[in-house]
């Protein structure tokens, strides 16, 4: 029986790729990639000549069964996403669950993920936190924010540059404009930046400065 490896890839700087990740990708029989074009660039950079198979949120329910069959037949398979750790706001959970159901060993390598450096850099309490990922875009968005109003732990959100200002405004309305927060963007990239202040100050900043890059929002819990 083979092993399913969950392999984190850099969220920005290529130097964040671990030696173990490179070795694993070279040794497995198959690499599952969220986007084979994006992952092809990564593999070429590290001189990894490996067979790539597309595995993303639109086809994972269809491809997982055949991947489990490969694993049961003795093949070792690695799963990577476009950036970061698969399963964290990326495809991965469904395949891991199916592999576990089939009694297949799953090994997840430590490595890059965007929210940990953002959380630590924020200056907000990071001993207890809750990861919310992306808020619902439409249905259930307001109710989800309302449900977090009493949350005492530091909250972590992912957001795109196109919705980050709207999200900050909605959080300010729900939590109060004086709630402390940090907006970290382009983690581990050339233009990495962490803007700290109250939610109102962040709203004012990104009203004047066009948001660019992928964001991690860190919001203080209720006192």
C-alpha cells in the first residue's frame, strides 16, 4: 500500500520550499496539482521531473476514487496546491478523508502557509486563535460575521484585494470601529506588508491606497 503525502509549497519566496518537500516530490510515483501549469513552473525550478495530474475543487470528487485505487495498489502520491498547505483554504480535505477511510497512511509535511507568519507579525495575541479562512461571498456572510461578534480569540481571515475593503467595513460595523486589527498582504513576496491599527484606520488606509495582492486579516477578539 502506498502513502499519500500532503506537500506544502511556497506562498511567495521559492526559498521557502523545504529540502524534504523537494525530495518527496522527486521520489513519489505521481504528483497531484491544483493547477498543472503553475506547479509545472515550480517543479521545473527545482529540477523535479515528475508526472502531474490535475486535482482541484471542481474535479476532486471524481478523481479521488482513482487516486485511492493507485495508493491501494502501492503507488506513492503527493498532493500540492498552487501555494501553501493543501487543505487550508485549498483542495485536499476530501482526498485525505477518502484515503483515511481506505486505511491509507497520510503524511503531511510541515511547510509554508500564509496565515501563520501574518498572525505572528500582527502584534495581536497568537496564543489562542480561530482560523475562518474566506468568509462566504454572499449567502451566509452577514450571519457568519454576526456569529463572531462574541469571539474572544484572535480571528484570522483570508481575503482577495477586490473584497478586502468591503470586508474591513463590515467587520468594523459588526465588531466596532476601534477593534484592533492587522492587514497583511503578499506574504513572503517582494512587496510584503503588514498594516496595523483599528478597523477604522485600516478602512481609511485602504480607501486611500488601492489594495493589491492576497490578504490575511487578523482581528483582535472581544475583550
